[in-house]
């Protein structure tokens, strides 16, 4: 059995211990190097992750700002669209009102045309009637002027009811005391073609009765004869 005090044994033991120590130191060195590399890698990873997060945050902030800008633009565009829609609605309403006014005006124009056509027919009818009446008056004038010593005059009418020309019948040989004295009755023709006694000189109280009878019978010679009789009766009073 080798003694521990043997120098060779001590050297071998020391050499073994030194080898073990060196291996441990090498292992520790490798562990330290590995730890250093890991720390460096971790720092680089953390820095890279931090940079990536910062960039992502900036990108997200830019994206959020774009979204906010888009939202503001969208709100403005919606408000502008509502204003335009309102303006279009008002324009459509105005166009519809003008179309209604146009239809109303067209109806009024058509109504006026119809009224003018009726008025024209009425005027033409009244003209023919008045023309026939004037022709009859001319004939009556000749008869009464020859037989009753009567004169017919044409004067202009200015009253509200009877406008235009009026006829004035002048009777003579009425008063026995003054055969040249004039007895006058003035007659007009209204727009509806009916006769109207405007006045008489001297005044006859029965003018309204004579006028009604004339309008009922349309017998103008009889009317003139009755007027002459009334003047004769008045002159004898």
C-alpha cells in the first residue's frame, strides 16, 4: 500500500487536483462566456424588440391618426352630403311647385280662352241683334218721322250702365199751344242687348212701366207710340 506521504503520490494527487481545477476553470470560463453571449444576445433581442415596439407604436399612432382624419373627413362629407340632399330636396320641391303653378296657369289660360271665345260669341250675337234692332229702328224712324212728326238723334252715352251710343227720340206736335215744342225720350241698349230708358224730357212717371213692356214685347214701334200718347196726356194736363 502506497503511503500518502510518498512524494510521487503527492505529485500525482496535486497534478490531478490541478487538472480538475483547470477543467473547472475552463468550464466556468465557458459558462461565463456563454452567459456573456446570452446576455449580449438578450440585450440585442430586448433592444430589437424595444425598437420594433417603438416602430409599431409609431406606425399604430400614424394609423390611428389616419383613422381619426378619415373619420373627421367622413363627418364633414356626411354633413356636406346632408346639406346637398337638403338643397336638392328644396330644389325638387320648388320644381314641383313651379310645375303645379305651370299647370294652374295653363288651366287659367285655357279657361280664359274659353271665356274669351264665349264672350266673342256673345259680342257677335249682340252685334247681330243690335244691328237688327238698329235696322228696325231706322225703319221705325222713317215711319214715325213721316206719320208722327218724330226726329231720331244719336248721342254718346257716359253713364255707368249704358255706354256707347244712345238714341234720342224728339217728338213734336204734342202740345196744342206750342206744336214746335220738343218732347224727348232717350234710350240706350245695354251690354246684354236689352233696352234701357235713360231719361225723358219732360219726365214721364210711367217710364219704368214702358221700359218693362218694351223688354217683354220687344215691340219698339208700339213703345214709341205709347211714349207719344203719354207726352200728349202730359201736355193736356
